[in-house]
């Protein structure tokens, strides 16, 4: 039987970390792998949307005949993304005016006949998420309140991922380091390996 492993990744330095991940997978030979991907990741992929690091991992795994189990939830992602966008404005990573311009561009591009269907899908998603972020900002939420909303979203994601890990019991689980730190004590059967 395969030893169950929980691999913690930073998903920043993609090549180095990805090569280390492949080595670990070769060492443990899992047949099922739970990934930090939303349950609609195939739909997203078909529309040209990739999830940094995890989409590449999914492709590698499926190309090698391994079963991939998405552990995250589309609903959780839809809840989290506007919060992240709003936080980026309050933290000074982008301006409110810049966000408005991006939303306006997305609105125009999603209807442009010269825009590819994949790009239209991405623009539509960003337009909808950006509008929700503007609603959060118009509500006058401060950084601390948005941080609380972010924490709630992350807690929801952790609970969904934990539930799916326990339900599917994959041989290997690959999650971002923050999720692993939150879930380690609740996944006693897994050997923790950190690439972070």
C-alpha cells in the first residue's frame, strides 16, 4: 500500500518546486492525488483559465495516468476572488481608478467580436468579480474587515478541502502551505512533506 502523503507547496518558483514535486511523486507512486483545484477546474481549463502551479500539476498527473481529485470548491473561489481584488486596492497594490479601468475594459472585451471565446470567458469572469469587489469597496469596508472576510473565505475553503480529503482518501494531497498548516492536525494519517 502507498504511504499517504500531504505535500505542502508555496507555488511560487514553479520550475524548481515543480521538479521537486515530480521527484516526490516518483518516490511515493500514488494512484490518486487530491489537488488544490476547484471542482469546476476542467470547465475553467477549457476556457483558457489556469490556476498557477496546480493546473500544471494536474496536467502532469493526468498525463501520467493518475486520478486527480479536485479538493476546492467553485463556490469558495467565487466568494474569495472579489475579496482579494478589494484587498489589493486597500493594500495599495492597485488603485481604485485602475480597477475601474480594468472592469471597463473587461466589459468591452467580453462583447468584442474580435475577442476569442476563451478570452471572452475570462473577461466576463473578471468583470463579474471586479463588480463584486467594487461593491465591497463602496460599502466602506476597511482593511481589517476585508481581512476578516478573507479569513472566513479561507476557513470555508479549508473545511471543504478537509471534507473532500476525508471523503476520497487520496494517496497524495498537494496543497498550498497555508492550507497544510491549517489542516495538519486534522489529517493524522498523512505524512507531511514540505516543499515550501
